[in-house]
C-alpha cells in the first residue's frame, strides 16, 4: 500500500464513521431504516438462503438429505472439478441477486465487511488450510471501467481478518471475455479458455502453496475452473474456492 492509498483508506474510514453517526442507518439491500449501520433489515435477512450442511464435500452444493459417510454428489463423482473444495455463503437467487449485483456494479463497498464475514464463516475449513488468497482477476480494461474488482475487495477483507496473505497480482486475465450471462455451459468453458495466466515474476507467491481462490458468484464454474487449472499448472499445491454466492 502506498502512503496515498493508506491515507485514502483512513480518510474513507473516517468519512464512513462520520456518515454513520449523522445519517439514520439503512438496510444494505433494500434501503429501509434499520437500528444499526451496515446491516440488513429483518425482511431481507429472512429472504436470504444461507448455504448450510449437509453439503457435497467437494463442490459444496447443499443436499436435501445427507447421504451416509463423506457425502459427495453425483456430479462431482462423474466429473471431478479442478479445485479440491468449493464453499459459498449464499444461494444466488432472486433475494441475494440485488445484494450481489449492488456490490459488483453499484459501489456498495460499505457492504464489504458484512459479506466477507459471511464468506469467512462458510469457508472456515478452507481458510484454516489456506496459505495464500488469490482473487479471480478482471481484465484491466474492465477494471478501469468498473474502478474496482469486487473479488479483490472481498479477498483483502478476508485476508485482513484471517491473517492469510493475499496475492492479488499473481493471477492475471489476459483475454477480455464477453459477458457469460446468456451462454451455455460448454460455451462458457470455451469463452474463458486461455483467458488467465500466472505472472512469471510472481510465480513464487503461488508455487507449493495451498491457494484459496476467491470470487463473488459461482455459476457454471467455467471461470473458477480456468483459474484453478492455471494456478495448479503454475505449481500451486492445491486450490480451494470460496465465493459469496453460488447457483444451487
Ligand atoms: Zn432490507
Ligand atoms: Zn459435488
């Protein structure tokens, strides 16, 4: 962090604290008045689906009823993903979408500590094992347009509170991929082929380390899968995946 960066973040912290004291606190999702700042109202809380056990030991998808032993879903048995384990805090649905998209595009960075705390809970086992946190990168042109990468913001918040170092420049997005929203699973996989690489100068931040890859949403797994493969090829000992939300 440069002195200017830290001065900016101190100033931002002071500004946030002053605003919190002056303005009535509002729900971070719907804007209704609440009793504490940077939290959700009861209605928004109760609509969110937090992912809980029983879940697949590999992909983290919740089961309706737990199979005996170490539960692994049929999808993971037939088609093992490149990461070791994936965990997410929330189901990505009608209720969580405004929160996730507001954080991604809407400058709702005041949500960071709340969302990171949920992720830390969901990924406690993964974090206990992690030696380095790596956010899924944006292409630099998209980063300029959006001004921040939501995955990097979450990665730093989780790193700060857990003490696990963050390598936010080791993995880079070299191909500008079109939006994945309307693509099929195989189109998504093709879309991100060759999109990522590990910066040669920063390979030592990854090599022989247990990596925790962090992103905001897990949908088809194509993006996270491409990142995990590139990290493993660069010598990562293992890759776990932690996201804020996932399609269930
Ligand atoms: Zn609300
Ligand atoms: Zn699974």
